């Protein structure tokens, strides 16, 4: 977690103690938490025996006679392999990190308490149906059956390290609310365009609105949408009226800046920002060698050690209404069920929809009141106490308006900032409230169970109907040959405004007037061309009457996928895994002709330019051309835009910036090319030539003078960092848990989306966190892989075993049927009831 720093006492004494502990007790301390994967364990809470078969990658396939036993066992294996991760996540989502990590986590806890994730999760538990509640409780019982009687050191090396500088930690029991709260963390990381809302305002401090619009350009007209202008069903409401940004926005820049900084304090469990997204696609049997559908998915999330996903299979020995699960795929430790995967009849994948489900409201606060519709209305308040390990408890007061919590209250320094205006009523300073659908209780967690037991398209859509937050593109295929797409979620309809700018909270015209009905959300079954592609691109065309979200990806990845799929008439699983590893850069194809047209003058600079001649615009790790182009691209962005933007808005270089530069590259004299810091007026060719010269110098300095020795992977490296102790600041501790670096190909805006931030460097910031291809003709022929490995235990054989094949674009066999699972199994653990 980005804000959890210096988690241990970084003193020489602590390091010395740690060295002694590792030397004397290292073997026991490291291996003690490793799970038993064979033999028999007697446990309370089971109805009957459960078998857990694990393959060489430590992936469990669970077999039980009742659904309660099935999810009990899933909780058990999650706790065996990932309990520290689970425990940290629940402390994040409840605003209790400081109880483990002390003072450094107070800022994070303050923001999470302000948002109230745990409070919302607690209010959601009564909303779920009885069966979902029963399974949540069974899962919690399985977790608790494993951790009962164990100290922290018995469960994880991380706890053992923490205990050196404090008391031995004993985890509290797991609860169903701990699982539900995880959905809030998912929703936060995948929350629409809040950063873009603030970004527009900050860019507008030095630019007119027309030029700000050029930095957030419209979706390219020649890029396909997921569905083509789906018409709404009966009873659809009128589209939202779009108004100009509130005139008060510019006056609240300081408040919005601090609100953005406060939001950044929240640890990202999935990641945020440019590069966070996904690819998924599905084709019908008319386009495959088998005559049955193929479905692919690879979510792009922030890298971590261990990776975010946990692979698992959940199988009822006999399927009936009381035990309807025969499902396998990717789960999150701490959350029961399979989030993405397949059962014996259907498969599904997800990508971020970038639905705009959050708005910022400027509020005029006067004392304990705020202005609304000409009247002063009391603020809602509550007091929260944050317990701090090794320190004094902190008490905070959370204030909210009708729109949501005041996120500008998170830090004392934010109080009373913002240039207020008198609107004929009262003078006031602005605060910022967050209106977000995820803060309205809903039984979203039930959708995970519904997806796992769905048997056909109608069942699938019913599950999607419950999938309120986060809004995700859902792709579908089944063994009967059907393919489909469904957009789920609660999408607000706005009275005024379009969600792109913060709006005045005192004006009722800017309220949400409702949400788009599920039956009016875009959906398609068996399209004529036999394929559906989602890559965070725009969902529907201009004829669709509702604004789902303005700030989607610009469609460069989806266009590449569509282009390659269009050339496949007999697609195979191997074709899909190859496509997932595709590194073609559409931005390079657009810009390289301009770069090659330039006369650079000296042989030294021309040697760099010559790497681009004959380049096919792909970016494998060993490519010299990719190394040169991406360094050039970073300088083009720096020289073109940084002089006119605040540092927080410097270009990151992903798909949005592909779109921005694409619109100006043909205009040699576009205003953006001019460097505002000089007395002369620069044009495009001067900026491009200067960028190429600087790139040549940087690569010479960092890699080699001879371009033949350049490689993109030497710059574009992935460090796998443990999200807590891996950022402790103590080298020896970090070495215990972190791994890498890996040299990678790909990049932002490519199908193999290993993103990087041009404002920071070339290091990888987001990755395909897993890859899967499901073959509906033969489920045992499907393939899968994740970033690191299934185990969360450092030094376990499954801690990093998938990283090498993943980096090479390879996948693992995915056994599903009983015979295939039995053949791949290397260990069997049997859980039996304590009493017969």
C-alpha cells in the first residue's frame, strides 16, 4: 500500500534482532506457516467429509456434498494460503490499519472511516437473501476453523516479523461483514472518473475550457463501441440534461487539490489510474476450430506480491438444488465464490466499464450547517475512534451532507480552504462531498454466488441484475453455443451536468434523478458478426440515450483485438493466448512516420532514429526500437504539455494521451507544440527532433552507446512488492517478501497492457493480473495463469511459480472435470467432521 510506509521501527537494534531471529529461528519461522496439503483434519462445523486436491501449482479443487461444506472449505484454503493478506484487507476496509501498523496508517484509516466502507457493509448484510447469508457464514466458519488457536506467527511470516518490534499478534475471528466490505474496496479502485473530474479543474487553472477539452478528447469516431447504439427498452427515462461546469468550480481549486491528495491516501488493493482496466472477448463457434465458443479475459490491475487473485475449483459431488456449484476460476482471498471463471455450462469474464457512478459536490458550509436550495441545513456528524498500535487513540468527526461524506475534512490542513463566493445568501468556504453509488447499501455480494451457479443466459442476466457495484462489462459464453454481453450496475441519471466536472451542491438542479433501469442497460446476445470485444472502450454508440460515462479508454486495445479476431475463422485456445500477449503499439504506428521524416543532422542521432526503420511496432522485451520509441514518446509528452499543466496533471502516456496527440500530430503549428517558457514559437518538428535527441542521449547513458544493445525490457521492469512489509524501508525485511525485477514487453495501450507512467519513469505500474481462455468445447482444454502464485507465504514453492511463465506470455493447463483434476493432483487433504 502506497501510504503504508515505515511500518517497522527502523533502528539498528531492530535490524540486529531481526538478523538473530532469522539466523536462529529462520527455518521454523519461515516454514511453520506453510499449510498442510495432505492427510486428514477433524473440524467442527462440517456436515460431511470434504476433499481438497491440489496440483503442482498449489491450486485447490474442493469436493463436498453440501454447499455449506464447499464454502467452508474455500474459507479454510484461503486462510491456509493467504490469511495475512485477508487480515490486512479487512483492516483496510474497516479503517483499522493503525491497529497493526501504528501511526503511519492513521491517515489511511481516517479517509476510509470518512467514506464509511465498513458501516455500509454492515448495513448490506441484512439485505442479502438467506442462502447467501448462510454461505457467507459457512465461509467465515472455514476461515476461523483454520486460524483457531494459532498465533500470528503460526499463520504468516509477516506476523513473525512484526512481532519482533511489538507484542505477538492474535487475529480476531472472521465475519461475513469482513467479506462484504471487500466489495467496497473493489468498487473504490474501479470508481469511474473522480480523478478526471478533479484533473479538469486543475488543468483549468491555467487553460481555457476549450483547451482543457482537448486534453480529454471525445471517443474516436472510427473506434468501435462494445454494442452499437443499443435502443432502450420500454419506460426508459429521458437522457440527462448536460449543463456547463458550475462557475464556482474554479474558485474551489485549493479544496479540490487537497481532496484529491486525501483520496490518494487510501490504499489501492486493485490499483487506480491510467492502465487499470482489462481485456475480454468472446467469439461464437462460427469463428472457432471446434465449432463452440471461446472466451478470454485478462484484468489489468496494479502489481503486488502476492498477486491479487487466488485460483480455486468448487465442486458439489452431486449437483442438485441444495448443492448447485461446479465452478472454477479466480477468487479474491477473503471473498467466497469465484469472481471470474466458468462452471460446467457457462463462462464469463469482466472488464472495467468506467461507468460514471461518482460525483463531487462543492458544498457551502457555515458552522454546523450547509446551504441547500436557499436554506441552511444541519450537517450529519458521527465520531469515530482509531486505535493506534504503539500510540494514543485518535478521535475523528465525520461530517456529511445529503450528497455524502465531506472528503475535504480528511486532513486538518484542508479545513477552511477554497475561495468562497457570496451567492446572495451567506459567505462560506467550499468543502467537497462525494456522491457515490457504492455508499448506498445493496446486496451485490449475492451476484458472485449467482454467477457460480448460473446455467444459461437468463440465469446469467439475473446475476448481473444484482451486480450493482462496481459496474463491470460482463461477457458470456455457454456450452449451447451462445455468446453475449451485459452491462450491469446502478448508473445515475443526472438532472444537470454530465459527470465531468464538480457541481454546486446547493443547487437542486444538479441532483441525481434516478438510475438507469437494468433492462435499459446495453446488452447483446449472439451478434451477427459472432464476436464481442470489451477493452474498457465506450459501451454504446451515439443513439444510446443515457450517458454511462465519458472517460472510458479510447479504444486502441479494442481496435487491435477486433482487427486480429477478424482474421481468425478457426480460432483455437493457442490463438487466444497469443493474442493476449500481443504488444503492437498503435500510437507508434501513427507517430513513427513523422519521426522518420526528420533530418537529425549527425550520425550519432541518426543511429537512434534508424532503429525505427522497418519496425513492426510491436514491443517485445528485447526490442531496441521499442526502447527508443517509448523514451522518445516520454519526451514528446514532457516537452509538449508540461509547460502548461500543473505537475499533478503531467501526461501519463496511456490511451488517453494517444488520443490527445493523434488529434494534433497532423498540425505542425498546433498551439500545444509551443514551449511557453521560451521567447520563440516552437513547432511540431522542433519538439519531435528535440525529443529524439534527448532519447538518444538517455539511452546511451542508461543502456549503451550501440543501439544494438538497447532493449525495452531493461527499462520496462516489474518489481513485485509486498504491499505492507515490502515497503517497510528496511532492506533486509523487504528482501524477505519482494521479488523481481522482471523485464517485460508490452506497454500502456497495448493488448499486453504492462502500463507505465511517463511522468514517473518506465517501471511497470499495471499488468494483466491474470489471463484465462475458456474452451466451451472442452473445458479441460482451457488455460489460466496469474501474476505470481497461489501462495501468500514467502519462500513457499507456490509464492512465485507462475511469474516466469506469466512474463513469457505462457499459460497453465486448467483441469476441471473430475478425471482431469484427479490426474493433475499431487496432494489430497481431507476435512472431516469432528464427530461422526
